[in-house]
């Protein structure tokens, strides 16, 4: 696989898997408004994944975007592990979303300056959407953190549990370095400081304690995942695999 | 000769309504970025409103139907991402159409399309479609949708 193709696929997979995960809230939201909000965010992420997968398909020259999404197994997916974690209760989902939105905002701000015109265009477009998502998730983190004693305890636990998956945002492997050198990719180290600022500010406002950086999960860049990805794929890929001729 | 045809295509596109908000056309929505003639076919450049907006697929189909019905077959729809769609492309006339249709247009401050009051409260940042949020007028008490500014 070409470098640019693999790099784009990683970004696409992160959006795709988080979108699929979030879509599980559709018809299960705690209120009608939140049901619509989470489904809308999911839809934006699916759209971003679609644009990126179309580009992967073009770079690949053989497989269509659908084939790439539906005909790969766990080890061939490169999404960040945080995206595949279970939705849990509403607070678990909101914390995961907040940490991801903060990352997406900075990642796409930087990718918008990419020398690759298509990545830059998609990043510019996505940035507008993720900024809106971040506003939504930040407001909820504050409302739940600074809400009742119970809501505070619950979301603090959510934060503590998901924290070990945030290390992957800032990892740089060989491919990241190659893409950075070509002025195509993002310097993930560089966004860490700004991410800390955004996250710390909101957590403080929400009266939540930032967990200490302990052991951090990693491996998605090599296709290593937690047990949940397989279950997501089983649901996402079932229909096109069972009925390969089915048309939308 | 092609420039006449291009003008005709623009006119035809001007009669394709937005699938979600039929009060305005896809041209007024600002998603048709360009129509040009290249290598014996017309290229219609379309930009999505929101990346995942399901209406994008629908209005592409509607455009195809509209042009085919008018005996134009040599065209291709091309998706462009740059520059990213913005509600700034909407004219004041279009915004007025939205207001009459009952949607508060994409301006910095939402306003009740029923009674023009600015005493409003946000119900939800996300509405029935990706492009709208939900408000309530605290004067006439009617709920209404606001077209988000992006």
C-alpha cells in the first residue's frame, strides 16, 4: 500500500468506526434532542469517512470505497482504539466524544495546511463540523461534571476509564514522520500542548480531575485493536458480506 | 454556442428544489459551484453542505432527472470540497424565502420567523437536518428551526 493511501486510510477509519459506534445511539438517546444530536454527529463523521475513503479508493485504483469499508478484517483497520470503545452510558459517550472532538479540531486545523490538496480540502470542510461537535460535547461535560454529586462521580469515572486511550492521539510512527517530512501529514507531537489546554480548561470548568498519564494503550497503527472492533465490524459488515449483490 | 447551453443548465438547476427545504433551489442553497463544458460534456461541480448530509445524494439524482427530462445527457456531476460550503453564499432574497417558509435564516442571531421576536431560547443545537438547530420563541411560544451559520 502506498504511503499516502495508508495515511488517508487511518484518518478515514477513525471517522468511520466512531461514526458507526455513535450511530448505536440512534433511537436510544436519553432525550429526543440528544438522540438527534448524536445521530447528526455520527452522520457528519460518516460523511467525512466517505470523502476520505473515496480518496483512498482513487489512490488504490482497484477497490471501491464500499469494498474498502466492508471487506477488510480487524487487523486491516487502522482507527484509533478510542473510537471502538463501548458507548456505555451517556456520560461515557460524551467524555469519549469530547476527547476525540478536541483532538479532531487540532488535527484537522493542522491537516488543512497539508500540501496534498484533497486532504487539505477535506480537512477544511471537516473542521467546521468538528468545531460544532466540540461545542456540544464540551457543554455536556460541564453540565454533567458540574451537575449533581452523582453525575460528577459518574463522568469522573468515565474519564478515568477512557484516559488510557488518549495516548494514541499523539503517537508518531514511521509513516507519520514520512508524511510530515513531505508536508502532507500532521505533527501529532505538536498538537499535544494545544489539546492539553482545551481539555484542561473544560475539565476545570466541569470540576473534574484530569487523570494522571499512566499506561497508555497503543497499536492501532499496526492494526492491533481491543476486542470491541470485531463486534462493530460484525454488525457493520454483515449485510454486504452476506448479500454481496445487494444494492443500496 | 455552449455558453447558451450552460445558461440553460443554470436555469434548469434553478428549478431543482432542495430535497429537505423545497422553498429554495439547489442553486440558491449555494451547492452548485460551477457549470463548464469540457471534452464534449458538461461538468457540474457540486459541493456538499455537510459531509454527511443525506440530501446530497438525493439532489444529485434530482439534477440528473431534471437534465435528462430536458434532453441533456452529456453531463457529469463532480463533487468538490474546496472552498468548503458556507451559508455566506446565500443571498438576502434566499434568506427571505427561508423566513417566509418558517425557518430562521443563517444570520448571526436567530429570530422567530413567526413574530420576529428576538427573545428566544435554544432547545437543541441539532435539528431535524444537519444544517439546522432548534429554538423556541419566548414571546409567541412557537418552536422554530434556525439555519446554522457555517
